[in-house]
């Protein structure tokens, strides 16, 4: 699993799927990886017709782990501190 960020989307981290596994499996792997971090906590899960959204926190900063059935797995946050912590955690260059 590799995570990247594009300059024009500063509040979003995206997951690549090089191994072409099912996106649901990639989403589960992302959650399992995050659970290894003691600063991470899960909140409410929202399921819609085209996505699953997991509310999360890293330290005191909130973010959403999103499994969009059309576009893949991403992390969204309005907190640049959350994005920075998660970028460091996942090794974003």
C-alpha cells in the first residue's frame, strides 16, 4: 500500500492500488495499518450507496477514511496537522 498527495488537493491523501486488489480489501488494510498507531481512534462509520466513510482521529485531529466505490480509497481532512501526521505515518514523499 502506497499513499500519495497531489499539490492541488492539500487536504487529501490517496492510496494507490498497484496490486489491483479489491478496493474493499485496500480499505480494510488501511484501517488495520492505522490501528497500529496508538494515537489513532475510530469514530462513527457512515455507509452510503457509493461510499463508506469512517470518521477517525489521529491525536486530537479529525479526518475521514473514505472508500469511494468509483474512485478508490482516500483520506480527507480540513486539518493540515492531521494530513502532515498521516503523511509521515504512511511515508508520503
